[in-house]
C-alpha cells in the first residue's frame, strides 16, 4: 500500500511587496505548463496547494486537466519572516509535516500533488530524510516524489524536469 506525494515548488514570480499575491511571471507560467505536462499521464486523486497565488497558479492547469478540485491548505504556506529564523523554520516544518501525515491518513494508495514554497519544502525533505541529500535549489519550479507505505518513507526522488 504505497502513497505517492509529489511536492511541487512554485514557478518564478513577479516582484511584489505583498507576499501572498505574488503572481507567476511569464517564465513562471511556462514552468507551470511544463510541470502540468509532467503529470499528463499520471493518475492524481488530490491536488493541494498553499493558498498563496503563485502556488495555486503553478498547479491550477493540472487540477483543470484532471478534473480534480484544488484544495487550499494554510499549513503549506511559506514561512513567516522573523528575527529567530531557526524557530520559524522549525514551526514551518512542524505544521507542514502534521498536514502531510493527515494527507497520508486520508489518501492511502493514492497519488497526491502538493504545491508549496522553497523553505517549506526544505523543512519537509529534511524531516523525512535525515541525510538530507536532496538539495532544494533557489531555482523556481521543482518536483520531488516521496513514496510512503502508511507513514513510513520508502523512497524520495528528485524529478528532473527540463525547465529553463
């Protein structure tokens, strides 16, 4: 009984002072199309996103293509900026891992896409893989596939998609 969660890091954004409504740039829109193309032949039962516009825009085409309702979950939001960044990163990791465990309970033997942010994704990957051999780059638009048996991680793989 394996559940696959595909973590998608949002595409490139336009500059904006409001972190929540940053839109994808033209390049980010192209990246989102390439990500959607990656999932053309993949059965997906759920698509979950941070409510931030850039994350939603990155997976919206997949949701439309699959006829799957896009679920917005605050626990996959970007970290808050604070003086004590270590504490903020730990809190971000804690809330996102709790949300992932809930997804794993609700979506046994399913393929799920979760659209999130760089720092949130770093926390997720380092939680599940203590060796943390997976580098989340500062580049935009990335995919990591995590395969679970119940809540036990069996495999973690970086999906190499050609995005320029």
